[in-house]
């Protein structure tokens, strides 16, 4: 196997996990591959290039990274070029030298990607013009306002448009890294990498940046948070308000009032959102029939699942499956 060069750039105040997350995915892919093919060369050579005149680049967190080379000094191959995000990118997106280098490097790279606000750097270099892209959910409106020629997909973990890949915030860069590894080395290696990194789920690119359970973590009361976790693990169980209230030893009326105050929605709406989320995962990861998914996720029949999807997502399950597998 020919070794592929994965090159990441580090600019001042870069977000450490935007860079380190994908790096560790490719590093772990090397380990997994070498266990399966001991006599082969490691699939990836990972290099970090500094956009400044100093090899020492300070991250937004205050930690300092030692880059392998300055961007202007790199004369090696580039298979995959990745641009992590950062804080206060104003100087970077106005640096004509950096943007010119990116344009040249992108032209000789097999694929180019960004993590989080790294999409602003790609856009400033003109690499996202006329393409569909995503970034951290908080920055999607700003990206659209600054670069109207970019089609924004705000509700995606990562997006591929041709050979350009953009991912959502921070840890989504690891999901993108896994997708790139799967393209190169196959699903078996990608899944083993996810297991080694203790990533709970390898999320498809079309999956939403938003999670019902993430919302539930904002609850102040521990019993409500614990109940939400139990509900997510048992979507097909009896999740009526009476049953849920009994699990936390509350009256139905007090439970409904407390639940809505803590999570901003009624128990019934929360249950529906959880069940739709469970159904989405089955649509993404399996070829199961609609009626089977509906039963497994507590949504009843295919028709009732259709109604729930239209209420929660605004599109039918069949269209959702097509979109995330595109």
C-alpha cells in the first residue's frame, strides 16, 4: 500500500481537538491496519504545518504544538489536506499568503476538508464557492452571511461535495476522519478504529448536529436526567406520562410541570423526539423495513412513524434515509 500524506495546518488560536481528533483517527487507523497487515507500510503519514513563521503554534486553550514544518517549506505530497478551526480567525482569513498556499495545495490534493470554523478559511480561499458545506451550528448563519456563494447545510455532521469535505464542530472532525478512513481502508477498519477510540457511534454525515439527549443533559434535576437516559435506552417501552411519573415517584401533574420546566417541552413531545431519533439511527445504519423500525422504536406502525417524522423533521422517513446515504 502506498502511504498517504495527511497534512493539517495549524494557525494561531486553533482549537486543539479540531486538529488532534482527526490526527488520532488516522494514527489509530495505522495501528489497526498494521495489526491486520503486519508486513504492510502504515497507510498514513501525518504532518502538521504552521501558518506562521514559527514552528511553535499556540492553541486557543493555551497549549503549544510543535509543527513539523512551515507551510511555505512543505514540498512533500499531500493526499488529504485538513484545516482545523480556531478562535478569532480574522488574521488568517485575510492572510493572502496563507490563502494562496491553500489554493495551490488544494489543487494538488486528492481531497480537502475542514473541521468546525476551518470552513471559514476554506471559504476565504474560494474553495467552497458554489459548494455545499457545514460548520459548527453556532457559526452557520455567519458563514452564510460572509460567503453567500456557499450553500450551507446547518444540520449535518459532515458534508461531502466533490472532493471537498466540511464537518461540524469539534468532535465532528473525528466523524469526518472515520469517514475518510472508511473510504480508504474499508468499513471493517473504520469500525475497529471507532472501537479503539471508544467512540460510541460512528455517525453518518447526514446525522443532525443536535441530539435530544444532549438537550436532556441541561436538566437541573438529576432524576429527570436519569429518566431521560432510561427513556432513550427503552424507546419501545410504555413511556406514558403516568408510567414516567411513577418511575420518579411524582404525581402526574407535578411531573408534567417539572419535566416541561426542565427540558422545555412536554413529556409527550420529548418521547416522540427520542423515538424519532432512535428511528433515524436505524434508518442510517440498517436496511430494515419501515414497519419493523417503527415497532422497534416505539412509533407503532409505518404510518404513525411517517406522521412523527413529518412533525419532528419535516420530511418522511424514506426521504431521510435517501438523504443521509447520498
